[in-house]
C-alpha cells in the first residue's frame, strides 16, 4: 500500500513538472519570436504582413500550450478533477489532430513530389525564358547543391547557361562535371563564387540536375519528421493514460 502511494506521488509530481515545463515553453517561444521579428526591422511599428501572420500564429499556439500546461499542472498539483478532465479532452483532440495531419502528410506529400512539383517545374522550362524570380531561385540552388538545371540538367536553360552552372576545377575529377558547347554564358545575379566565362565555346558545367538532389534532401527531412511525429503520438497516448490514472485516483 505504501509502495503504491509512493509511486502515485512520484507520478503525480513528475506529471506536474512536465506540464509546468510545457507552460514555460508556451510562454518563451512566442516571446522569443516576437522579439526577433520586431528588432530585425528598422522601426518598431513596421512589420511585414507575412511575418505578422507568422507571429500571430505562434502567439495563438503559445497561448493554447500555456492553457493546456496550466490545466495539467492545476489538476495534478491541486487535485482539480475538472481541470484534468479538460486536459484529457484537449489531449484527445490533439491526438485526433496529429493523426489527421500525419495521414494527410503520408497521402499528399508523395503525390506533390512525384507528380505535382515535377509538372510545375517542367512548365518553367526553358529557364532562360522563365520569370526572373524563378531564375534567381534556381541559381541559388546551383550554388548550394552543386547542380545545374532542374530536371534534365543544363539543357533546362536552353541557349543561355548561367555562370552559376559552371563547374570549378576541384569537381572535375569527381565526375560532377560535363563539357558543353555554349557561346553565351551570362553572369548570375546572386553568385558568391563566380567563374566567369572565357573565350572558349566549351564550358564545364555541373552534370546533375537540382530537383532530384532537392527531393532526396526532402525525403530525409520528411523521414525525420515521421519519426518525430510517431514519438509525439506515443507521448500523447502516454499522457492520456497517466491523466486517466490520476482522474481515477481523485475520484
């Protein structure tokens, strides 16, 4: 009997500390984001609409987190059955939301990366005639991923291959470059490593297109998010079970 009471007391205060920590995190993150968004601009009154919307979203999420943490701490520390009941319902709603979001991600993301996004990128080819914003994004991808073009390599740029596609000498022996004939190589707008064209009509450019590299990186990231999501679902279920145990003890 004494052992059971001791286990219940330990479980109770661990659960109280857990919810108290959640409340602190719910206060800290929105406050940190607000400070970052405000002081990154020249004036305190001007905030871009997109950043403002992100700030409002973080504030709402932070407020909900604080309320849930408060309910859990109040119900556990002061044996308030109504607080624990609301806490359990919030956890149940959160579990349903997580499962719905996970199902949506599992169904939608493979379609986006296998069908929708490649079709959108194919419509942007040839890139030398695409919108300047698209060209800027692709050129930054060249410099970050050591690639050229989107789907078919340098051919995606048509008759004007940018200097961001030029392959440095250190990559020649790694099989990352291919020699192409291009009489017009233009200087990129956002290049931190410019390899200016010489008088020769043959250029060494990156052989690999960017989208497969980008998709591979995203696959790794989504795989990590999947395991994080599974961990959150398991944690939510454990929290709900503990909440039920505490409710039973209070009753």
